[in-house]
């Protein structure tokens, strides 16, 4: 039997801030025991990977080599505006996608 992705883990300065953003962005459930040191977001629906966030002492020093690509159900601009209201920022715009950063600078893309 093949393996599957149980969770994706993010290193953060404040796990709670980043976990709150991703819970709101993806419609997931933030664990009630979440703290600035560690936080868990249950994926919406059944079977998707959960998201773990853990505080680490060192800052990020380079671009991540993996990122999320989010599909914008109501169009790119509407989704970008929604994510900005949650605390994300636009990093770059390209034809057909927008590169954004979560509150701690983790990059992700929004596309049709």
C-alpha cells in the first residue's frame, strides 16, 4: 500500500498567527489548544493533509522550494482581496496568477 501525506509543517516565528491565517484562508479548523509555539489546522473535508505550525528560533533565510497553489473559485482578484483582508500581501503579479505571502512571508500562488 502506498503512503500518503498526513500533514504539511511550517516553521514560524509565531505559530498561532500563521495558523489562524491558513485556517481562515482554507476554511479549516484551528485546534483549540493552539499556541504561539505550536498550532494545528485540520483540513476542510475528509482526507486532505492537515497543517502543522511550529515556532522555531531562527528566521527564514531563503525562498521556500515548495508552496501552495490555490484555485480562486470566484476569480483571482476577488480571492486576492479576501486573502489580503486576512493578512496576506501581494508579492508579484503574473499573467494568470498572483504570488502572495502569508503573514510571515511564506509564499503561495492564487490562480484560476
